[in-house]
C-alpha cells in the first residue's frame, strides 16, 4: 500500500453508496459528505498557500545566504578599514589636542589681560566714588550749616549768611566725573 491515496472534494461529493434496508440515513450521509468535501477544499487551499509560502521562504533563504556572504566579505574589509581609521583618528586627535592647548593658552592670556584691565577700572571707580562721597559729605555739611542758619534766623531774626561754596561743589563734581 505504498500507493498514495488522494481524495478530492469532487471524489467525496460523487461517491455513491448502495442502499440497503437497514443502511444509513441518506440525508445524514449527504450532509457528512458535503462537510467532508468542504473541509478537504479548505485543506487543499491551505496546502497551496503553504507551498507558495515555502517557495517564497526558499527564495528568501537563498537571498539571505547571498547577503550573508556579502556581509562577511564587507566585514573583513571593514575591519581592515577600521584599523586604518583608528590610526588616522589617533594622529588627528593628538593634533587637535595640541592645537587646543595652544588656543587654551591664548585664552588664558587674554583673560589675564582682561582681568588686569578690570582691576585698573575698579580701582579708578573706587577712587572716583571716594572723591564723590567726600564732595557729597562737604555739600551736606554746607547744607546743614545753611539749615542751622535758617533756624537761628527764625529764633533771633538775623539774616543767614549765604555760602558761595555750593557752586564750588558743583564744579568739583563735574571735574570728578570727567576723570
């Protein structure tokens, strides 16, 4: 029985059985035959689909093997290129570091020069501020003297003495601001 038995949906539908007196119920047999034929059709469609997929998978496998071979060849070439690039990158990195150190030295020198200029400016501003405070203090003293003189005038009736030094203060302040 090595002979392959292939049953098709048409075979199932066409199969006839002899009728006997005590035989099977014909509608049930026909219904069973119809369901069996439908199931066979479904299995045949699945088989065709699976065979088509198998062909596709075999083609993919062949393509994958070709890609694998190409990738292996590319990998060997990439490894050789990597070694060359690492050497070139190391040399370039050393050059960049040397250039960066030179530039850093220049930046530090410029920062020191700027710091010295700022320190000089700070000292100048501090001197100007000290001069301003002293001049302002003198102005306040003169103004307080005038307020006191006005208060005395109100008490004893003598007119206050006007001090021309207020104009001197304004001149000093203009001279200090010019510095």
